[in-house]
C-alpha cells in the first residue's frame, strides 16, 4: 500500500509498518535540548529517571541559545548544569555564542535526510527542509528519549502543500510562509505532517526552505518534510554529507488534504498583532508607526537574511525613534557577514548587532520592548508577551520589510523605501 514520507520514516524507526493514526515506539537518532528546557530534562534524568537507562551522549546535542550569554545568576547556573552534563556523558555542547539550535543543526550536518530528531523546542520542525523528521517535545519526553534512545509517537496524517510559480522580485519566502499561515490557520495542520513539494519549491534556496519549514509549527504541524532535490543535495554535499535515506511519498498515497499556493501571486505581507492569521499586505497599512525592529531568529537569522536587510539599509539610516537589533543565527553566519560588508553596513545604518543566539525573540533578555512599543520582527510568533512584555505589540515580516520599516519609522516595504529615495 502507498505510504507517505512521514509514515515511511517512522516505520523505519519503529521496525514495523505503521499508518497514520497508529501509536508507535520509535528509535531516535538524535535528541536536542536548549537552555530553555535542558536543565529540567537533566534534573529528571538525575532523579526521577535515575537507573532507567544508560545515557548515550553521542546521540545528544545541547545548545545554549535562549539566554546567551547568561543575563543573570539563575540562567548562568542552569547553563553550568548543561556543561557539567555534557562533560559527564560526552554529549555535544554548543555553548553561548555558537548560535541558535535550529540554525546550527542543519548547518553543522546533524540534520540529515531520513533521520528522526526530537528537540526540546517546537521549532525543531525546521529540519524538515533537509528531509529530516524533526519534532518538538516537552522536557519529560526529551529526558526519556535521552535515557532510552526511544520515544512514542502517534503517526501523523499528511497535508500536502503544492507550490507553483515563483516569487516576484521583492517578495520572499517569509511572505509566502505568512500567506500559507493565513490559508491554513494556526491550528489547521494540528498534529499533521506538512509535506511541501511542487515546481515552485525548486525556485526556493535552502534558506528560504528553512523559513517555510520553521513556521509549519505555527500552523499546528507535528513536523514538516521536503524532498531531497538537487538544491538540497548540493547543500548536503557542501557539508560532506551523503543523504542517509532520502525518503518521499509514494504516488497514490493518502493525504488529509492538498493545499496549493501560487508563489507568483504572493506580495509583501505582515502578520498583525496579536495573531499570526491577521495577515495584511504591507501596502495596505496606513503608516503604522514602529518603535523597535528586529532581524534574526531561527526563522530568518541566516546569512541571506542579513544580506537582504543590509541591501535595503545600505547608504541609509534607521529612523531616529527606532531601535534596530540584528542577531546572527550562528557564529558561522556572523563570521561570514563580517568577512563581507554586511555587518559594517548594518552598523553604519544604526543597527545594534548582538551575539549569535535567539536574542530578543523569546523575551528573556537583550531587547525587551517597553510598554506600548510597536515591534516589527522577522521572528515566527507575535502573541502577547512573546518578546517579554505583554504591553507591546508585534508585527511579523520579512528581513526586507523589517529593514525598510526601520528606515521609514513605520511599516512599509523595501520597494516603497526605494521609491521614496529616488523620487
């Protein structure tokens, strides 16, 4: 019987055939945990789960990214416990300053086709861009996976997303992703696998695909998967990685539903406070003032994202009343941006560049907005309190839109800023 890609991957890890809706115990290839959840998982391993199993450190990656560097004594001590655990077990630790987990794992070759990775962060779904089944779990499930090398899952149904056409000039994968969120809704793909394919996908580079996969969780998806085509294969080969077991759905397999998105019809979009489904075209907003602009996060903190923001900001200055914060997604991204003129361009325009990591996104330190502040960010969420202050309002947009808005002082597009300069 024809199978979906997610059914095939989970069957391989369960050691038996599975279908959508089945419950299965599956072997895990890698467990990832960040400083947001790892300390609790480690505590569970040391106490409640003591003696359950021998921890295999070779299958564990720890990342200090949410509060990096530590802003206070409490965070510093929690991070200290992660370092001690890595020393004891041989787990791989990416310490503060190395970057965001969901940028690092694909970048460093941990996320590969056909693998199953569970992470302590919901945006573990990002790894689907390289045909890797990544999914987020709570600290208890993560601790059990660390102790046993296994976890339980209900096999998801699959929603196929068919991309057609190609993005117009000045329109990005973030705009396409927001359009898709608007179509599916924040719970329209709950516990489903979002399978993305079509001739439109072949017009998107890997950074664009990571953006789309990253926000599949914002539609409720359990995971996302994309095929290994030439673009993905080149990305893997650059990291000296051969596909482990590239997996894709059989013709005639059963989908929950099929959603079509014509990329050529997408235009610059933003999600308005405080709901990702409140999607508006940028040119429809009437000079909505902003106070704070942020480029970064696991959604749009890669080199191409910084380059796009810098291209808009080149030769211009951030509006006097706006703070612009830029956070590279990893040390590698930061280093490459420094070797070119990207960082210099951003700084000359008035940006504050922070160490690689999550930065202001989660609202734990570095860039918390004030009461009444209007924020525009390249992040993936805009609910109340997301950046650390329930009395702030958050717009979500592309790097180009965020950069253009920082210049204008209100929500606008890169094309509009360019037009104002030339007129």
